[in-house]
């Protein structure tokens, strides 16, 4: 599986506007089978759960709040490329034909 950091790098979507690319990727992610959606959601949880654990530790250590904020800022950098990469397989057939 190739990792796409930006929607501009996805073959077949380069010439579209950002809103068009996002709409197409949203539709593609809805076509994902349930096991892949589950894996993606578990990966999201693995990124989010440490934030809540760190927030619970704020009463003991104020640096935990800084770490929680850092993780929240890095969340889109970790999750979005995975979501894009998993959704590419389910792009509409017309876009996939353009790639071949």
C-alpha cells in the first residue's frame, strides 16, 4: 500500500480542486468494507487514547498537558495519510481507469 501524504499526489485527482478531491475521497471511504473501516478506526483510537491518559496525569505533571497538545497537533499528520491510502482502492471506476 502506497502512503499518500497529500490528496494532490493521488493519481487521477491531481487536476481537481481540494473540495472535489475531498468529496471523492469521502465517497471512496464510505465504500470501504467494514474490516478496513474497523482497522482505520482502531488506528485512530491508538492515536487519541494517549491524549486522554495524559490529560488524567495533568494533576501530577503539567508537562503531560504539553504532550497531549503535541499529540493532538500530530493527529492529522498520522491519520489522514492512512485514511487517504486506504481509500484510494475504492475510488470511482472512472478515476481508476484514468490511472491505468
